[in-house]
């Protein structure tokens, strides 16, 4: 059988420059998005605000990101992917520089919201640009490389923040990512600039999308942080009503802000649901585990060292998984990955009462390898199965699924902690249950009635069961 010829992509060596530019851009928003966590106590002291109030520096960043991801993906399709990406970098960099002038919490919150606007522009179109950079038969490894950059940047952010705080005031923590912005902008000439679509941008749909996510997530955050249950429930209810109207409004549109046209395909709907559950699972475990280890007597340094095998194994497994996803169906890789993760999560839940470092570390490594095997093929299927003109919408969906899952996972842990169940075996058992459902969603994609390749997949060489048996 003759191999299918490679299609698309940026020619070498320009491709390497484009990959470097995209990697620096991803590192920029991930590092600066996570590096603030370690500086919160210092910021609270210097600005004279309470610890509970200063947490809003993180919350406003996350909520703004989720609200704007899909609208900016739709905007990127119309004004240009590269223009949206680099505009986001400029906004992010300028907002970061404004941190040096923050003398009050309200001003810093405005700056963080502006940073999130820039980050949303970058993340909303990043996957679509990666699809333009790599040949179709290398898309999986391209997304995996980007996933490694994101994972390693997230893992390095607390360490970078701690080192900077040891020698400089807290505004310099936010400046840590500026070199990545300069590198990405300087190398940005190599990033392809596909022709934008000449269609009208649905501003009303964008507002409804932002309102839906903002109200629902804001209401959940409000409830978790001890606000009035009635008011919090009312906010969520309004968000659900807005969401119901928004979804009905989007059905039938040729290029909806919420990609209901893509989610109408069962294989993509299952991928989105599975991705959401996987990110919820991972965040639930990663946030709850430090509390559990603290109760076991682990120091802060020991807790960080015990959790570190998760991102390390993820960084190793993700590129291999991405390479395999160009040849093996995502349903099979995802099913195996979640089976590994469920096993590891069960083992974490049943750890001895006084575990050693090694007993924690190898379980975290096993769990990280399972997620590393699951996530890149899942993203490859979501992005690669969409028509090229809808690649930004598919990429925005991937990022929105990720951020929403992480936000729900953090909220779930806060709820379990409030109920007195967040420091024992309950969080990993809940995570194991969610991972099981994610695995079933992945395996369901192997059914011929669901895993029926679209014309786009056939044209671009996405592997099918028949091709890989």
C-alpha cells in the first residue's frame, strides 16, 4: 500500500522558526498565568489586603480566559489567526509591564484581566496555527510538542516565581515571561498567516458566550468562597438560562461562536466530554494531594518533590503519544491512557497512612503517564477533524474544555474541603470515577457507527481503524 503523501505545513527550515515562536508564545501566557500563585502572600502584605481578597488575582484571570476563548477563536477566523495571536502577545506584554505601577488591588485586578484578554487571543488560535505549521501527517506530534511546552511551563512557574521573589519585589514575578514574548514576536515572521474568512463576526453571540461562562463559573466560585447560597444559585441559574438561549441561537449558523456544528459530530462531542472530564480529574487530584500530604507530615518542599513526577512523566509520554496519534486511533490510545490513570488513581486513594516519598512519587508518575497518553491524541482528533476554515473554532474548543475542566476541578476540591472530605481518599476516588467515564468516552469512539471518518479526516490522513489494523 502506497503511503499517503504529506500535505500542508510550513517548509523547512522556516517550520523550526515557527515552532520556536509558537513555543515561546505558549510559555509566555502559561508561566505568567501560573507564576502569580506563589506571590499571593507577598502581594497581600505589600498592598495591605486580606488573603481571601488577593486570591481574586488568580480567579479573575481564569474566569476572563474561559469567557473569551471561544469568542476570540471566532474573531481569529475573521481577522486572521496570526494577527489575533500576535495582538494577544502585545496586549499581554503591555499589561504585564503595567504591573510595575500597581499600588492597589483594584488596579492589579484590572491589569490581570487585561493579561487574560491577551492570553485568550493567544490560546484561542494557537492550535489552529499549529495545524497550519505542521504537515497533516505530523499534526499529532506538533500538538504534543505544544502540550509539553505548556506542561513544563506550568511546572516551572512556581519555581521561577520563588526564585524571583528571593531577589526582587513581586512585580518582577510578572515580568518573568517578557523574554518569551520578545522571542516569539521576533520569530513571528515565520508563523504562517492563512487568509481570514470574509464573514460577519457574531458580536451578539460572543457576548452571550462570555456571559454564559462568566455567570456559571462566577456563581460556582461565589458559592465555594462562602457567599450567600441563594445568590450564588441565582447567578448560576441565570447563566444556565443564558446558555440555553445561546445554544439555541447558535444552531444552524454557518460558523457559530459555540462550535455546535462540530459538536454535532458524535466523535467530536465524545472527545470534548472526555477532555473536560480528564482535565477536571487531573486538577482535582493535583490540588487536593498537597493537603493530604501535609496531613501526612510532608514539608512544602517534599510535597512539591512528590508531585513533580506527574509533569515529568507527562513531558516524556506526551510526545510519544502525539507521534502515535498520527498512526493509531485516538479512541484506542485514550482508552489505554485512562485505564492506566484509573489504576494509578485507585492506588493513590489506597496509599498507606504513612507513605514514603517513593510510594507517592511512583503513583504520581504512573498517573501522569496515563494522562500524557490520553490528552494529545484527544486534541489531535478535535483539531484535525474540523474543516480547515473551522480550525480556530476547534482549537478554541480544546482550550475552553481544558480551562473549564481545570476550573471545575478547583471548585470541586474547594467544595470537598468545605465538607471535610478534601484531605483523604475521597478526591482520588472521585477522580478515578471521572477518569473511568472519560475512558469510556474514548473507547466509544472506536465504534464504526461513531468513528466514521469525515471528509476532512480522509483528506488529511487522520488514521482510522481500518487503516491501523
